[in-house]
C-alpha cells in the first residue's frame, strides 16, 4: 500500500507540473457552418460552449480558427488532467485511511 501511495503522489506531482504549462484555454467545439448549406457557400466558423449553465455561441474569424482550436485542445487536456487528479486523490485518501487502520 505504501508503494502505491508513493506512485500516486508522484503522478499527482507530474499532473501539477503539466497543469502549470497550460496557458489560454476555451471550452466548446468549433464547427464550420455555411450560409447556403446546400451549395456549401458562405462558410463561417462557430464556437459553441456552455458556461455557468448557459449555452453560448460565438462567431470566429477565419484567421483565429487555429488559435481557437489550440485553446480548445488545451481545455480538453486541462479537464483530463483534472479528472485524473481527482480520481488519484480519492484513491490516495482511501489507501491512507486503510493504512492508518492497519497500524
């Protein structure tokens, strides 16, 4: 159990260091829409996301598409690391309590 606790602590430390590297981020999904979908003309980009339990939509200029995609990717990475950290913290807590009882 002590070995597993150390492994968890090391992984949490690595997660912390990865989280520090994350800069600008945005939730949502970016899609290309068309003013005339049948003929696929008049393309524009739309960012859709939910924040504070409200759905939001923003139009994104073509020159910002790659940056917004990068920010969305950063947000997804943040969410993944955060979820892993919480899961590891729960496991760490349970193992710590179990170890206390056995001693």
